[in-house]
């Protein structure tokens, strides 16, 4: 008889845990879809990645690399040209965590430039 009284309690606890786990997954997906903007100086292409430098919060020069660019950005700027090295840009980019090609259990962060404007 005591066991029967505990069943609703366990059922409520189980449903609450599942709801909490689903809410956390939805929040993580939303964060990945957000765009970030940074002002940086174009440093060129290295190992197939678009390299930019910027000043971080501690006023130290930091390098950020982008693996991909959107077709719109590719049409607007020729990032293969040496003429634009050293120019300052406002870059809007996305971050996406994807499984690594060698080990699918490891996630790799891929940055894609979605918009760019020369300052």
C-alpha cells in the first residue's frame, strides 16, 4: 500500500527531470544560432583559414580565424587579395559546433563570416 502512494511522486519527479533536460537542450541550440560581431584587422589566409587580429578585453592583440565565409561576403570582398591585408573590418559571424571528422564524439567549433563591412 505504501508503494502505491509513492508512484505519483516518482512519476512527477521523472517528468520534471525530463522537462529540465529538454529545456537545457533547447537553450544550447539557441546559443549556437546566435551571431557575434567583432571589429578586426585582416591578416590574410593561413592554412585555408581567414585570419584577423583584434584587441581583446585586456587590450592584448589576439588572432581569430574563420573557416568559412558566406557566398555574399565572397562576392563583396576578395579575401585572397593582398591589397586588403591590414584593413579594418566589422565582422558578423556564427559559431557552430560540429562533430570532428576523425572522432565524432569530439565537437569542433566552426566559425563562418556571414557579413563584413570595411571601416
